[in-house]
């Protein structure tokens, strides 16, 4: 994976940059000692590391604006960082860049239950947004699995999803407004507490733009009243095809489950060894969860188990209590931990049409054999968002490269069957060079034209998302 | 009228165009006025490309009549969840609404409050940009963060950035049962309060409207529930109890009656055939009654729990564009003149930095200024007046 070589002129001006940033930020908010900047050398994609030139942690929109204006003036690239949980390298710095962290922006600014929104500073964690409203019965719907740690700023940058988006949508469907600071320091209010911002859908553009269009410092988010209850049913099948057909039939039946999770045999075995959730030893396992009052849940689960029975399941276990629900979810929720116990792993994130599920799982099994690396599958089946986990040994020379090659093959397969490279993790640096498999030159040019408008000098997180060869001309022209 | 029959033909037409083009589907939604230019319609780009009911996915060419899309979906017991409005009655237009037109104007009906807007169900687009290039963005899967989201940019850009040729949509099953709770006689304030309370419950209200003049000429507050029969009955009962202080609520469960009542809200039927400008406001629900009360001589319909306000300004009304825009600017939100003419721009003037971004996007996507000239354009001098 290639990153542009650092601009030597910027490196020599470090002292001047740090001094100028110190004029607009409190002393503790500017970090330039290499021993300390090292903490920011990577995000959750730990295979790539590079300490930044400096790190700034502004405490207000004004400070973000002032600091960005200085970096803009000096031509210094800025890499925005939420909580550093990106699996795609979205917050990976370059040697000549400044990391702008939102960790000090954590306040709840406004909560309004009548109009069902909350306005927060963007460094607040996903889970603590729900935490701020749950005592009053409300919640914020998008729930990425890193929700304990990840920041709303990162959720917006990556348009994060989660297990419950089959029913509630992803970040872009729950974002009402932002305060955006552009690279030159310009501050804009886009959208607000009302629905559908005026003019072009700039909110839609900003959401998922991976920190390349601006830094979001405040966000207005839609909150919902929590359902009265939720319970899952677990079903085991002897083939991926049958499990896939069952998913499709459930979706067609008119019940809208809040989640449909899928695990294949390698994943079931690993999690069983680790968590002892009492899962059946079978080819494919589904966990389907529905919401409502007790009676409503029973009625929906009856429809769902009826469909499952028609597919001859090897196991069908309907939860009737909180304890049983927890037990059903136990294995699924410890799946990633279980994999980490066995091996290093790389988590992919391609999305496919639900109808292509059996074909894709079959092909992944073949590829896994060809490359000699095990692949376990655990994913959100309702929306086709796969999470193949490729197991490798980071200490064995060549294993990481083989793993990356296999990962690329699997993602190309996802595109081939009508899907996409990434459903919720983002492109970052990880999938940047695969973009040409999904989009043609004109498609990429149209996307880059958006960055030209928001950040004409290509200073914000510049070496991500687009293959370097595609963005070269723009980045060089802007220098 | 230019009516290219294929996407390459359309791209060629645009690439060779020397004069502005007026982009339209069926031409039934001239929101913001009719721009100049030679008319170019996508109506000949018609037909379903792909429909997978088990994946809740529909891919359809832009010129396909909305009625055809809805019929295809109904055949599998599914529908467009965002309940797009039919503008013909309100705008007194003829013609066949197309799915491309729905997307270009991001048209969403009462269910938007719970299910989401048209833009929320749009999975992918193909469009021809101002240089005549065919651009693809998004795809046909429900979760996709691969690159920038031009899908949502195209929704609601009213044909000013590109000519949409194909759209991929997420669809949903039609629930088995539906119910309409009505509470008569509430003031605007109390009506919106009741709606807020219903929407803040766990009962997944899929429609929340308040009419100043219901079918009997008196105010009517409306709440819709959808789902399994037992669930609708249970939720209606719970809501009645929660809303008891607003007076007794009546439950209607005849599907045709419920549908007709919401179709009237969706299409703003109470304003059909009546003279006067029509405005559409998006505001914070609890701000809505106050904004309406401050505008002299207007009649209002509240949808989206109060967040969407339709205003009829009879000629005698004291309120005008300036008053409306001022009220909305103070509260936060936006106002669009959907019907009528006047010196004030039809679309909400934007703050300067946002207007600059919008102008920049227009310049990049349509450098020759071919598409719908003037539409949605920001007039710098009007910004302060907003």
C-alpha cells in the first residue's frame, strides 16, 4: 500500500506550524513530541503505521476553524480522527500531516423529545448518545459494533451501519444536521432539527465522505422511542443455500425483523469453543430478532418459525425470556473475540445482493482452499453486508500479503455479483486501490469533483478513498 | 421535445447540446417554475431492469411511469415505502408521473416521518452529467459506503446536476393491516402536541397529520398505524389511552377508507382547485403552529407530525414570501413556493458558504449550464432578505 511521499518543505516548517497552532489552541491541545504523536500512528487497521507531524485536539468549532485555516495557509494536509476505530485506515496519518482529533468535543448540546432529536458535539461516542436519552426511553439507532468507543464524527465520516440497520437504516438515514468546518476554516450549518435540509443534499454528500470534505464538529441526530421489547429466534440449517433461501422468504413475508444475522460453520465452531453458547453443529446459523410488545413478538416469531420449518431446520430455538435471548446472542457477539483468540484476522465488509448469498459463500470456500487460509463468515444477512474474516498469522512471513490478496479477490467477487466493496467500514486506504473494480474513470472523476468543490487544495485526508493514480493530477495541481 | 430512447442516445444529445435543456420526466412537477431551454424528457427510457422481491430491490429506468412501478410492486405485495405524492391535482398539470421525476424532486409523502424520504430508499443511480458522460453511483445493495454518495446528491437536485437515466430502490412489503386514529376538534397547537406524543411512543406511527379543515369542515388530527392486524389493534388501544387528554379518538380500519384519507393528505387535496400560492415548509414540529399563527390569512395542513406544513395563501392573505421566509429563518427550517409566481426565489435562499458549495457543485457537474437553467440557483442579493 502506497502513500504519497511526505512534502519535505512541510517537514522543515514543523516548528513554525506548531507555534502558529499554539496561538489558537490551548497548550495541551497541541501535541508535537514524537513520543506522544506515536499514539496516533494508526487506527484499528494496525497493519499500517506512520506517526503524524503533529496532533491537535481542539475544544470548539471556533478552534477547529482557526486551526484548519492555519494548516490551509501553510499547505499542510490534515487527517481528521474520531476515536481511531476505523478498520479501513481512515485515520491513518502521513508523515507531513496533522491529525485533528475530536476527542475533546463530547458535550450533549440539546435534547428534544417532542421533536425527537439530540444535538451533540461530534467527539461523543455512539453509545453515549443513546446513554444520554435511554433513561427517558429513547435511543439512537445506528449501532456499529465498535459503538462503545467510536465517535459520532467517525460514524458520519464512514456512514456507519450496525446490526439493526435492516429496520432503522444507517447513519445517513438518521442524520438531520451538521456543523461543518471546511479546510479553509469556513463554518457552515447544514440541515438542523427539521427534515430534509434545503438545497442540494449536502448532508448526504458529507455523510460517508471519509473526512475528505470537512470536519464535522456538531451533529443533530434523530432519536426514536425504544421498542417495548425484542427477542430473537435461532435456527440452524444444513446448507448455506437453504439458510439463504430462508432469509429471502422471511424478508418477503412482510415481517420486518430488526436484525438477521448469519454465521457459517467455521464461525460457529470457533465461537462455540470460545463462548459455549450451545449453538448446534451445522453449516449455517441464523439469528432473527423482532421487536414489539410480548404478544407482537410472539406473533412475528410464529410467522418466522413457520417459514423456517418449511426449510427443514436442524435446530429452531425461540427465545421466551431475556436469559434465553442473551444466550442466543452470546455466540454472535463473541464471534470476533473468538476469532482473535485463534488467529490474527482481517475483517472484510463487502455487500452482495441477498440472492447471491449461497453462490458467494461457495466461492469463498473454494478461494479459501486455493489460498490456504481459513475464512469464517459472520454477517448481516438481511441487508447482504458480509463480514468474511480471513485468518492469518502476522508472524509468518508472507501471510499478511496472502491474506490481502485473498481479501481483494473476495471483494472483487462481491462487485462481480452486483454488490460493492464496502458496506459500512469505508474505503480508507484499505480498499482504495480496488475502487477501479467498482467504478470507471468517469464515475471516480465525478466523485473527485465533489472534493474539488469542498477542498480545492486537496489537503483533507488526501491520499484516501481514490486510487493515487486517479487523484494524482488533482493533488499535484493543488500543491 | 427531445425523447432519447437509450442512455447512449441521451448522452450524445447532451454532449452535443449548445443550448440549455429543460429536463423532465412526465412534466407533472414543475416545482419552482418552468425553466427555459429545449425540453428533454426521459419518458422513453422506460422499463424495469431488475426486481428481486426477496432482496427488496427494484432497478428501473427513469422514464418508467410511477403507476407502472407501483403496479409491479403491488403484484408481489410490496410498495415504495416513502409514499410519493402525486402533484397533478395541486399544480393542475397533466401527464404521467415518472419514477425519475419522483427521485429528482425527492418526493416523499406522509410515511416519510417513520420510514424515511425518497432519498433514504435510493440505492443507486445512473445519470448523464453536463459533459454528456454516463456516471454510475451507488448500486443495488442496501449498505454501500464505497466512495462518495452522489446517489443522495442527485435526489432532490431537480435535474440541475444531471439527467437521471436509471434508479435502484429499496422497497418494502405492504403490511397486512392498517388503522387510522382520528381526534376531532383540536387547535393547531394541541393537534401537533398530540402528534408529537404519538410519534414519541414505541408504536411506530407511520402517518401523523393535522387538518385545520377535515372532511366535516372542522379540525381533524390523524394518526396512522400499520402492521399485523392484532398489532394495529393493540397499538391503537395503547395510543388512545396515551392521548386520552386530547379527547376520544376513533379508529378506522377499513383499508380503502384509511388509504383514501392519507392519499388526500399526501396529495394536499384540500388545496386542489383553490386559487392562491402554495408553500411547503419543513420545520421543527413544535415550531409549526406558531409560525402558521404568525402568518396572516393563510390556511395550513400539517403533515410529518407538524414538521411539514402546506400553506395556502389566498390573494387576500396578508402573508407573503418575505413573511414566510422570515418566520422560517427565525425558527430554523426551509420554505419552498410550490405553486405560484413572484419575485422571491421559489427555493429557500441558503447561507453564503452553503450557497457557494451548491454553486460549485453545479459548475462541476454542469459546466456549460445546460440543465434547467436558473432552477434552484441561489441569488446572492436575496440571501440577506431571507
